[in-house]
C-alpha cells in the first residue's frame, strides 16, 4: 500500500472553483466512507479548509487510485470531473508526505506561516478516527505532521513570515495600518461560532474592539463563545449572543462584521448591506466612482445610462435619447471592447460602424426597436435621415480606430470613507461580492486575500522550515519502510522459536532421563545459536528496508524463509490494534 493525495487549493484553482467545490460536513463524511469502500483504498482522510480540499488515501494501485479519488472528489463536491480535473494536483508516497508536512508548517498557506492549519489537520485526523477510516499509515502521517508543524513554529521564526488568515484579513481591512489602532472602540459582529469565527472573535477582542456580537444558527454555541470572550483575561470586551434572525438589525449599528459559516448560500446579500449603511454615508445618492454598483441605496448608476450621459451625446441623438435611461443588454455593440472612459452612446461607440449597425445603434439610443424604427420611417423618413446622417458625419470625422483617440474625460466622485468593514472568510462565500461596490463599504474576502498575499514578503526563516520539512520527510519515510518489514522479522523470529521448542521437545523424548539443569542449558544454547544466526540478517534487512527502494526486502525475506503470509498479516493486525489503543483522543 502507498500514500496518495489528490486535491486542489488556492494555488491550483481560482476562488470561484474552490467555492463551488467546497465540502459540507456531511459531504466530508460521505466522501470518507465512499473512499474506503472503493477498491484501491484501504484508508482515507480529508483535509477541507477555506482554501484547500485534499483527499488522502492508502492505495494499492497508483493509476486506479488517482482515477477513483478524482472521481469521488468530483461527485461529492458537485463540480463535474472534466471541469475539476485541470485544477487537481496529485502527490504520491514521499511527495505526498512532503506536501502534508509543508501544509502543516504553513508553507502552503495563503498567508505563509499561519498556525491555524494545525488545528484543521488535527480536526481532519479526529474525523477520520471517529469514522474508522484512518489506519496505521494515516494515523502516523497526520500525527507526525502535527509534530513537524509545532517544531517549525517553535524552532524558527516562521510566525514572523505571516499570521493567521483572520489577522491578515483585518490588516487588509485596515489597509495595512496598525490593526489595534484601527479596531479601537469599534463595534463588531461575528457571524458563526466555529473555529474560524472563534479565532476572529478572539483576535478582534485582543485588537481592542469595544463590543462583539456573536450570531449563530445554534444559539447555544453563540452564547458559549460570547461567555468565553467575556471571561478572557487578555481582553476587555463586552460580548453578547444573538440569533441569526437579528443579524440584519445588528448590522446597522456595528462597524465591523466577520462572517465564516458553513452555509451553502449567501448570509449577507448586497441589499442587506446597502440597507445597513443607508443613512450612515453622507451624500449617499451621489456617484461614487467607477467601482460603484448601479441602483439605489447610495449606489450610483452605470456610466452608460440615463441623464448622466446626456451631456456627452453627439449631435443628432435627440432630446428623448438624452433623457431616457438605456438598457446595456439591448445595445447592439460589444460593450466589453469599448475603452474605459468612452460613453457607450458617444463618438467612441459609433466610430467604425457599418450602416446596418449604425442604424441599430441609433434605434437603441432612441429606445425603439428595428421593426418599430422601420415602421416609423414611413412617417418620419426625414428625421431618420437627419439622425443617421449626423452619426455618419461623426464617424467620418473621428475615424475608425478608437485606440488612437484620446478618451473623453470622466468626472469621478471620490468614494466616502467606509463606515462598514466586512471580512468574509467562508468558502463558499457568505457575503455577496457585489457589496464591495457599495458606497461606505469595504469588503475583504478570500479572493482579495489571495491577491494580496501574493505580494506578501517571505521571511528568511522559510528556508529553515523547508530544511526541517525535508529532514522530517526522510525520517518518516525511513521509519515507515522499517515498520513495513517489522511484521516479517517478527514472524521469522516466531518461526525460529517454534523450531527451537519442537527440537527441545524431541530431545526430551529421546533422553527422558535428562535432568532439569542439563535440559535448561541445552535449551539456552540452542536459542543462542538461533539468535546469533538471525541477528545479523534481521538487523541488516531493517537497515536496507529503511532506505529508498527497500520495500522489496520484506518480500525477499518471506520467500527465503517460506514464511506463512497469514502469520505476517496477523502480526500487522496485532500492531495496528496496539497503535489504535494508544491514539490520543
């Protein structure tokens, strides 16, 4: 059997794919059960966090294992296999060990050096143990990964290379400033009461917020977290719990909201966020710049609609076109190709059109349809001719290459300072991404954290951690290979002891008058001879088996001494039972 891991993370897949592929708690359980039920796998564990989904298994066939694990991931994530495959990575044997140890040390985290992953690895192991899907290999692997991660944090300064995702997210909300100075006196809402939400609440409390409100679907868990916060000695904060139904109301009075739930849908919609900041942002009806979202509640209209474009209309468009808001979806142009800064109804939009498109564009601007326009042509031919002639004159004057024209100036209003800071650490997301366009709102989510972390500086201690990982991988591989041959060695010595016992019994039958002293001396002598004969080969075979490629020595030993495979297997089962009894719970 060999270790195999198939997964995807923020390094291999876009956040949109990770979001869709995220596994609920029930889906993780079903995935583990189906994996061990599959033919190639004997053990299984799943590591599912906000930015990675990995399935670990002990398999007897590499290619069959990859195919089976990939298919199971696709089935339980709900993302089709063909769509998921380009984002999957595969690690096998020592490379799989190296990968998990690197993950445990925070080297593969979105924020290098963060320590929260250790708790997530511990939870993954506990889940596999509870479901009895983790055998000797995965128990040893995950427990050693936890020790390696702790060693990296205690022996190096990897903590200085990064911090938890929560701390990094708060730094992004504060735009890189001092988080305690930014958080001082603020009121915070924490949605969720799991490990990530609890960490967020504790971090906010230490940062100096004045109040924390905890909301959770299970009210008792919210109460428990609030009680822990109130009793904490390292932070002075007033904490209270509310049911999820109170989130909308609480959002209107807090300054910061952190959400990390296991919900499959949105917890906060853009409309709910807009309602929460209504009245808190000065001049909410004014334009807020190019990243604003169309609509009411302080969100400005898009630059291609309504009277805001009237001043930029070329001659011949008519007063009706200037006054009426336009639907971009009905526009015959490819708006994505229009340069920023150009009006979709101005000179840049019509430059280079052929006659048919020019007519459609004129109809669209005048809020009509091509059919209506042709019907109207019978009674208003002169007006149409004048309008199209004016547009054609514009084309002839401006030219057909938009890239060579200077964009018309666009007056952009400055966005107001945020009054509501949102941190979304859930996968899939809890907060509507459209909320970042709202005036007075600053939203940081997993996607923006991934972009920000790409430019984060790496600490010099990272190299030292990599050396630790390399050493630990080599030691783990040697220990596993040595352990692989141990049942064979034990079976060999058991067989030798049985041979000695049989020969002593035969000797007693031939020499019934042999006194006890001589019988004991003969027995001890025979045992010493057997032990000396077996000592050198068993020690040497363990050494050879611990080296890379040494797995075949166990097979050779069984063949040379004609050992019963069932005897070897029974030794392995006994050792597995002993290890399970020693598992920390």
